[in-house]
C-alpha cells in the first residue's frame, strides 16, 4: 500500500473577495465586514443555486488596530483562552486585507451560529483587542491574506484534501507567483477548460526547508482527474510566466 503524507502545519491562504459591512440586526460599534462572494469562481460567477440544506461558507472580518502578524503568538493564546470560556464553536485566525487603499489587520471568523457573534467580539475586547470603529463601507474587492493551521491528507502524489473544510483541496506548484500573475493564469486555465465551476486561491505551508507553494481549489464536484489536470496546467502556465 502506498504511503500517503499527513501534514499539520502553519501556513497561509491568499484570495480576492468582495467585502462589505456585515448585515446584522445587532448594532456593532466595531467595524465588521462580511464576504459577499466567498468562492467567486464557484457560486456567483456561474450562478450556482444553493439548496436549503447546503451551507455556504461565510467569513466575518473584524478589523483590528492593536495587532498584526508579528503578534500572532499572543493572538493564538487569547483565542485559546476564549475557547475555554465560550460555549459555541468558532474558528478565528489572523489576517490582513486592503481597506480604502490601506493594509489593515483583521480577525477572520467562521461560526456555526452567528447570533452569538456579539458575545465573541466582546470576549476579544476584554482580552485587550482594539477594534476599528464601525463605519459605512461600500462593497469592494480586496486581496486577503490569512494565516491558518492546515490539517491535510495526501490523496494523490502532491494533492491534498483539507480535513477541516469539505470540498477543499490543495496541490503543490513549483514557484510562487505574484497575485496578478496567479489571477491571469487562473483565468487562462478556466477559459480553456470545459469544467469551469471551481474556485482557486493561492496557499502555502511552512516547512523546515521553506515554504511549500500550493494552489487551493474549492470544488463540490472535484475528481482526481480534475485535480491532476489543474495541477499540470498550473505548472505549465506558471513556467510561461518566467
């Protein structure tokens, strides 16, 4: 039986999303944004309807001014402390996004029950996190970089499935591309392939030997054939960018 890798590592995901003020019945004093288009290559671009039972992934971005990536250890400690007290499931990681021509730090939050979001925000405030004051933000596209912990299982050579996120896969690529080139490569591949309903983002994990560059694919109908095809196409197109 062929041995498959199991990877647990810190890393990052870089993606572009459309953001706007969080629509909520609760009146927040803090600036909270939500993603209007969490997997733009999958849902909105191709008008894929969602069933009532399907859970569309959704992120909340709480904009902060007291921490940055350099403070990640402290943020992880704070989050662990909150999880001991807070009775509801959530995932929170540090990130950075573009807001009105500036880079700002944020907390990216996933929750099963967003009705308890005010309580969670309050717990972070009690731990010393300082949030930007709420203000009106018109919908805009932003490049978002989040730091997260990956738990990956290799399902084919250098192709991995995310244990925590259904329908989410990663494959390794030879080199890092600046976002504008990655976006161009992604559009080229999609326009020359019949299977267009998937979303792609950049990712990477940290190892002893450096960063392993990855492409993240979200695809509810992914097959090994699809993933292997994409892996080879990204390799070819990335080499053309040299």
